[in-house]
């Protein structure tokens, strides 16, 4: 054990010598460094002119290069888009474009009443008359509507016709299926008796749009914008309307997040105020200006990062909106560590400012470096994520961490050096004019107001310019924590914490519920709540057969039927929902499987009379063989997103295990992929981050026991964060994954500060060394935690899911990190902590920080 202690002292001494030289350099040239920092900030901020953003939900929140995205390329290359000629919702090759009305009765009664249907017809006519101007040309709904049987096809419109209404009145409409139409996708909150439709409270009318060219997609997007305006202005008497378009989520998400970024100005003010309140001092020793410089340094880091990263072409994504709140907290944490170490140099007032700055960095340099390095490495690892939102966030925030560290060293610290020169010269903090001490003013008979407003003197020892925020922890925590009752309380609370965390970890949900991304007062959120609650969530499951499939071969036909039968037997599949050209063709008189030529010839004759299957068979260039074909089954009404993804995975397993050339794909699979990828991706990223943090801890804290304690501490905090996802009502998603990555870095910061303080602290036994560690580290940790909390506090009022979830998890990280570092870790160190040879002999009082500062200087 002694050799490990010597190893720690050697490594610690090595880094202290390096940081002492850096501190002396900073203290020698403060003005030059401040000017260079300002110039660099101004230069890099110009890069923000090139900033571009990405708000497409699919791009941001689905895995990059997923199997579904690869299958889509093949699928779209095989089956041309037919939305402009033969629209079939189950046969789409891309996510649909549409405008949708969810209509309910104003009285909450049956939507299929005559008055309601008449008003709905008026709504439909109004929407169909929506025109737009695109590139100087007037575009009508008829020009960009999806078509079926030669006319515009709006899903659900047929239910408003007089003919269908008469059938309904006669009790002739069956539910849920009528004339091969799934009414559960069109009617919501239905009442049926004996399989007959009695009433419904909601009716869905979807104005499907064509997507068969880039130009038509652009027109459709423009039409959707006008649709939303017109739908919001519909005159309703007998009905109430919820509405949305296919791009509503993207626009509402962006609007919501951008609106909440204004909270940063409030956060910046809070940090300035907190720093002013905490630092204290009289008019000479006041560190207010220096603390403001520390907050500004964090701000410079944010500006420089955004400028540089955006100049490099990395797109801004809405999650990056939380970066300023995070960086401001990290920067102020570093500021408090540097100020705490600077306070330890007060007894060295006879030494020059550069020398004292060298002592400051010898003491705090390792701490702020570990803080920044661990956070940076966590974000570097996050760049490898399969989610673009996570990648771009980690790029912006990782670079911001670097700049924040540099500006704390080369902007705030030079400002602290200038502060030291002013204090040593006994100059007033506002006027910079020399002044007298308060005692001298009192002796001169000055008024009380003048004494307090004009009098001051340099502090002679730590604590003279500190306030309760900094002095309370080291005065009372050791006595509370190291007593028997204190230890018992900490252990009991930890057992409760661990139990709740494990319970939450077992029960947390996976996947991002997209509607949660927008504000609850958004029209899209209301629409989604209604649609998800009352309409069917069934989705098509296409099976695509490749060019090597021989439909005349009995063995091949057996495997096709076996595949379909196996799919039907799945609990997530409606066994009566098969839509397959082969089965229908086989049941006709033109079916002929005597040869491939006869099979194709009969099939073509069949297709000329059955337009519903036109999209499902593609012939090769010779027009004599089938290049590809597809059959469909429908899932059951599955509401849980994870269960939908599980069906996709099971259907893929069927196709993968089939001897046929077959695969399954539907555009919704693109979003299902996140539910498949999120847990393994998170565990892999967090696992790699934990391994890297272990290596970093070994470098800066080369003692096996302390490394083990730090790792256990991190794991304990991570278990708590995973568990409290469930307590907070959050799911594991690409958004919360970002916060989990960050938590690894934060957990290391808190733990290493305490362990490092324990090793360098003076004391002849474990208790004294723990007391020294608490005295040295508890104040900065608690102040840093409080500043980080203030940095995110305003986000509790945010309507954005991204900002709100960030607040919840970061609050959890900060709270658990502080409690583990300040309460649990010292308790463990008091029992198991390593001791040096000097720990033998009579107990002595805990060393104060004056001797600590002197010993640092002498080394």
C-alpha cells in the first residue's frame, strides 16, 4: 500500500509542477492573455454566421444507417411511388404526406348524426378548395392530391356521403371491417353491437398527397402549410376539430425549443447573482468582479464553440439548446475550485502574484483538468452514437467544454491575478484607488457608512473574505458525518436510495414518444393524444419477394405459404388481414402455373381487372418475368411503441430464417428502429465511457483502492439515474441517452475531487484525512453543485420535453453526485481509505489549509 501512496505522490507532484509553471505564466502576463481571449472569442463568434439547423424528426431521432433505412433504399428502387395514380396506404414506400382532420361532435355525442355529417362535408369542401402559389404558379388540391381510381382519394371521406349514411341508418355497416375497409382506422370511440356499427365519437378525414416526384413533394409540403392555417380557421357549430399535417411534429418541435432558449438570459443573470452573493469580502477583498469574469468565461466558451463547430459545417439540432445551461454550470464549478485554491494562498501575501497563481494552479489545476477532461471524453464517446441528434449535441458540447476550460485558465485566471494585484495594493474594488482599512477609518472617526463603503484590507487567511456558503460545509460536515449516528443515517438513506433505483431500473421504458417532444398546449399534442387514444394503431407488414422466387415451383410456394402462416400465428398480427396478389390470382380462372411464361401471362390478365394489386408486382425489363412482388398482413391494434418494434423484429426473424429471397419493410419501421437500438446503444456508450473514465482516474489518481471506489461510486450514481428515469416518468431515448452520457463525466468529477483531497490532505489517520478532504472539497463541490442547479433551474418552467427532461435528469445527476461525494464517499474512506506511514502515532488535530498552501508552495 505504501508503494501506491508513493506512486500517487509522484504523479501528483509531476502534475503540480506542470500546473505551477502554467499558473506563474498566467500571473505574469494577465493583460495579454485577457486581450488574446477576447480576440479569440470575437473571431470564433463570426463562425455563427454560417450556422444551419436540422429539424427533421426522422433524421434526428432514428438510428443512422439502420437496417430499415437500408431496406428502404432497396424498396424504393424496386417499387415506384404510385401515390399519383393508384394510392394504397399499405403500399407506401415512404412516410406519407397528408393533412388530417379529427372531427368530433360539439356535444360529445355521435359524430355520425346528420347535422355533424353536413358540417363535415362543408369542412371537406373548404379544404379541397385550398390553393397555393408555388414558384409563381397556382397549385390546386387536385394537382397534388393522392389519386385512386382516377379521382382524389381522401381517407374516410366516403363515410360522409349520403349513400353510406343511409346504409348506416339501416344498420348495414359492420365493425370493425366493412367492405374490406378497416373502419377502426377511420372511426374513434366506437360503440358497436353484434358486429354492427351503432355510433362513433370521432371521424378521421385524411387528405393524402402525392409524393411521386421531388417537385410534387415540395408542393405537397407548401400545401400542408396552407392546410394548417385553413383548418385552424374552420367555422364549427356542430363539430369540434383536431388537425395536423405530416410535417407538424418537425415544425412544432423546432418552434418549441427555440422559444425556450430565451431562458438562458435568465440563467446567466442567476449565475452572476449567485457568484456575487457567494464570494463576499469587503471593498478591497471583494471577488465580485473576478466571479463575474468566471461566468463570462463560460459564456465565451459557448460562443466560441457554436462559432467554430457551425463553421465546420455541423448542423445545429434542437437538443443543442441545452448546451449553454450545461456549460455555464461546468464553468462556474471550475471558477469555484480556482477561487478556493486562491484563498489558500492568503498566508503567502509576501509572495508575488505570479508565485501565488502558481500555487493556486498546483492545487486546483488537476481538479479542473479532471473535470473538463472527463466531461470532454464522455462527449467524445457520445459522438460515436447511432443517433445524429446525440452526435451533433456531443460535438457542440464537447468543443464548448474545451473552450470553457481554456477560458477559465486564460481569461478568468488572469482576471483573478489582476484581482490579486489590486487587493495587494489595497485598492477599492469600484474605484481602484488606494484606501485604508476599516479599523483606520474608525480610528479617524469616520461614519459607519464610510467605514463599510470605503474601508477594507487584504485577507490574511482563508475565510476572511468567505461567506457561509463556503465556510459552513467544512465547519459542520465532518462532525455530522463522522459520528456514529451520522454514519447510520447515511447508510440507511443509501439503502433506501439503492432499493428505489433498482426498482426503477427494472421498470423503466424504452423509446421516444414523439408527441412528447412538443408542448402540451400545441395543436399537435392535442391531435396526437386524440389520435393515439381513439384510433387504431395497426400497421402494414409487407413481405417482399425477390427475383429468384419461382412461383410455379411447389417447394417455393410451400415456403411462401409457410412464411405467411407463421406470420399470421404471431400474437401481434391480425390473422384475417392478408392482402396478397398471389392468393387472389390463384383463386381466378386465369391462374396457370404450368410454366413461368404461362404464369406471367395469366397474372397480367388478372392485373388488368384488379387494380388493387397493380402496385404489388414488378416485372423485369423483358416484361416476361417477375422482378419483385409483395404481400401484406396487418398488425393488431398495438398501442405500445416497444411492442410495435418487437413485431417488426419477429417478422424480420421469419424472413431471415426463410430459404426464400424475402425481406420485410414498411416506412414506419424507420421509427421503430429507435426502440430496437436505444438500449444496446446506451449501454455500449455508457459502458465505454465508464471504461475510459476508469483509465483517466488511474492516470490522475494512481491508487487501486481509490480507483475502485470512484468506479463503484459512478456505477451507483448511474443505477440511480437509470432508476429515476422511471420515477420521473421518462423513457430511455436518444434525448435521455445524452443526459446519461453526461452523468458519467459529472459523477467522476465529484468523486475524484474528494479522493484527491483525501490523498493530499494532512492527517495521521483515516478520520483526520477525511476531515481534511471534507474541508478542502465539500465547499467547492456543494457550491459547484448549487451553481449547476441554478444553471438549469429555469428549465423547470419550460414547455419543451427536451429542456424539461434535461432539467429532471441533470437535477438527479447533481443531487446524487453531490450526496455520493460529500456523504457516502467520505464515510467509506473513513473505514477503508488508504493511510500512509505517518498515520502511526498519536492523533493530531486536522491540519488547516494554511499549512496546505505552504506545503504546496515549498514543493
